[in-house]
C-alpha cells in the first residue's frame, strides 16, 4: 500500500513561483471517501487566481491547487456509498488538491471515464463542463434556435460551451484573439467566429446581421463584456464566470488591478428593467456547498454524450509551472493538462 504522495504545494498564496513540488505522507482514508491514483490533472484559470491570492475562495495558509483530475480507484472507504470498484477508471472534481499523485474524494464527485477517452481527455472534462453547462442551462436558460456569444471560444470552457450550445440546439458564435484560433475552431466545425479587433462592437453587429442575440457567456470582462451586453436583444442574458483581463503574472500588479477594477463595467438594475436584459454571475467553487445540485449537474454533463474534450497541451507532472505559464499566456487552445507516469 502506497504510504506517500507527491504534490505541488504553496505555503501561502501570493505568487505562482511559491508553488513547490514536495512529498508528503498519505493520511488515513476517510470512511466516506475513495482514493484515486491520479493519472492526469486539468488546469484552470482558477488555479492561477488562487495561487496569486486573487480568487475569492483561496484557502488560508498552505494548499494544493487543482480542481479536476482523472485516474484509477485504488481504495474504498468502509462507508463509501458508491458502485465504483477498485480498478475503475474515473474522472472527478475536488475543491483544491488536484495537483497530486493521489487524491481522496467523495465518490459522488467522480464518474467513470467513457470508453476510448484518454486520461488527459477525462481530466479535461469536469470543471469546464460544469462551468459551461451551468452557465448555459441553469442561468442562461438556453432554448433551441437562440444565438449565444461565447468569449474565448478556443479555450477549455469556451470550446466546451460551443459544443454544448450546438448539442442543445442553439447557434454558437465564438470570439477569439487570433486568426490561428479562428482556424482551429473552423477545424472543430464552427463557422461563426470573430477575431476580436479594435472595434469589437462593430464586428459583433456585423456578425449578428440583425439577428437577436439571446445569451452571452463571458470570462474576459472589461470593454468586451460591456459591448456584448449592449448587443443583447430584449430578454437577453449576460452570464459572467470569470475576468481574464485581471490575469496576473507571477504575482499581482495591484496598481494595474485597481485601475481595471475602477474601469470595470457597471450595470444598473433600473436600466435593466427598461431594456429587459439580465446580468448573472457565478463562481464554480460554490457548488461544493450544494451537493445535490453538484451531482445532478455532473450527471447532466455526462449524459450529453459529447466527444472527448480537446486537449491542446500536455505537460509532465514535474513541469506544472511551465503548464501554468502556458495557460496564463493566453496562447493555449483547448485544455492544458498534466500527465503522471
């Protein structure tokens, strides 16, 4: 029986470079949990914001980042309520702690990996799928035939949202930051893609060509978000799940962050009554407080039977810092993952 695990741990949030690879003893498995030997880890922008202390749910003191993983069940707690068995291939979510060779989680936070999916593809599925699905269905109330604008459509959440909109009968319009990403989305089967330029408002109106815009998924913020909200048709919904414009370097630039905060879009409830538009926002981490909803959403994501997520960048577990920089750079396409031998 394995007695130790390797993790990427920071002693205190504040800088990405504080993250160090260390070996630590495995604690006894809690009765209600299962133990997973991790094979792959999915990276998210929440990891960057947590490490730099800009995430609202950042743990106090020492912590291991990471929200999603895939691997093999190696042990079941004596009171674990599950049909899973030792040896099953699974993916799952954890409220931090994912950058590890072994994780202990509640079984309802895991699902078996579909046949034909790699561990990397499986690790890329849960967090981005929960984000996209909750934004589109629970908050966005997407209906067949409706137009949906998806910012950063070549990223992990964005690409999954594009696929989900199509699957649910909507019409996805993606935005990206380069022609290369537009070409990538074309290869994925998406024809309506905007390469964001100096006059995004005009670009968006040209793309809509008079069609009503019903829903916007935004993880960027700033002027792009403001113009997207303005383009919504009556009854339209803006769903905000991040603010990539605040993405820091190794550590936060507090002066720049303060300036961006002061310039952030502001929405007035009385104006929204007149225009009949809505703004909704959420943070995925709160789902850990709503176990029944968490379970239902994860099951709904799996039941869509989407193709395996696109994994654009795979790094060895020993190169977590390089993987984080790849994600932070904004140049990644699809999901960034770590693999463990």
